């Protein structure tokens, strides 16, 4: 049976689109079982509908508290039996109960080189800090916001004339490559979260995550090497 993804969005869904495209191109051996949005106006919903993917819209404003909303998300999502829950621009802080329920199968992409610039406005903050490089990180989600164990990262240079918009576009282009590749490791059963941290092909990876531009030979295909 193919690996089932549930993708959670709040916005335009360009990462969702990259995932859909990678599946259609045969680069990601998985299926998107459902797309869930907390906003009826999220552009990503149209991308899902165009691709024939079931959608769920749950407006958090209709729930008295975070816990009630998250419990409803759990019961709705579980009807689709997701193997991995993929946060792709989902702009809600998740409750402990939600994070624990999906422990080891909940993954996020964050637009910075974690642990630098957790939280919002990462591109602006990278510019303000005078960083010479920036990028994005895919990580397992734990109860610490943007603090779960890193899986992989893609770096970009920060150039002298960059503004927030240009820098965000440069990072997003890397997100669209990075996320489907990491999800394919996951779909192939190669990527797990153990008590000691992230394991790829049964081996621990470095704390900052695998640099996607410095993959050991063979890693993107079959088994990896000791250099991870
Ligand atoms: C991305 O920048 C991602 O890193 C962050 O939210 C944004 C989502 O963008 N978590 P999109 O909706 O996929 O276009």
C-alpha cells in the first residue's frame, strides 16, 4: 500500500503543489490522502481540488479552544489513516495532545536554518542579522515550537542587494525541492524518529540535519553510507 500523506495548510500551498508535482512525476512514491486547511480561503485548497485530492476545511474560530479544535483535527485526519502528517504553511500552534498523537510521523518545513530564526518573519530577521547564508529546514515536530529534531536543510546565500521578497523566493525554491525529497525518504521507510533522534537508513544523522547539497553518493536513491 502506498504511503499516505495528510497535508495541512493555511495559505497559498506552493509546498503542497511541489509535493503533488513530485508524486505525479514519479519522484515521490506516496499519495496525498487529504489536504486539511484551517481557512476556507487558503489558495492551496484549489490546488488540492485540481489534483483530485479530498479536502477538509476546519475553521479554528468555530471551536472554543485549541484543544477542541485539535481533537477534531485528529479525528478527521485519522479517518484518512495518514502515515505522515505534513505541515506545509499551517499557521496554527499545535497542542501537546496533537503533537503526541502524531509523534514520529509529524513533519514541518521551516523557512530558516534552524535553530536560527525560529518563529515568524525569518527572512527579514536573517537580513537584519546580517546573515551571509539562510535557507530552510525540514524537521520532526515536537512540543517545542520549531525545535524538533532536524532532518534536512537547504542553504542559500544572502546577497548584498537582497530584500525580504527576493530572499523569500530564493528560499522557497529550495523548499520545493527539499520537502518532496525528504518525504520520499519517509515514504520508502528510510526515515524514522527514535529515542536518540532522527535515523536515516537506521543510522543517526547530524543534529543540524542533512545538508541536501552534500548528500553522500547513493543517498538519494538506495541505502546511504557512513558519512551521513
Ligand atoms: C513556507 O515558507 C514554509 O517554510 C512555511 O510556510 C510557508 C508556506 O508556503 N512553513 P506555501 O503555502 O507552501 O506557499
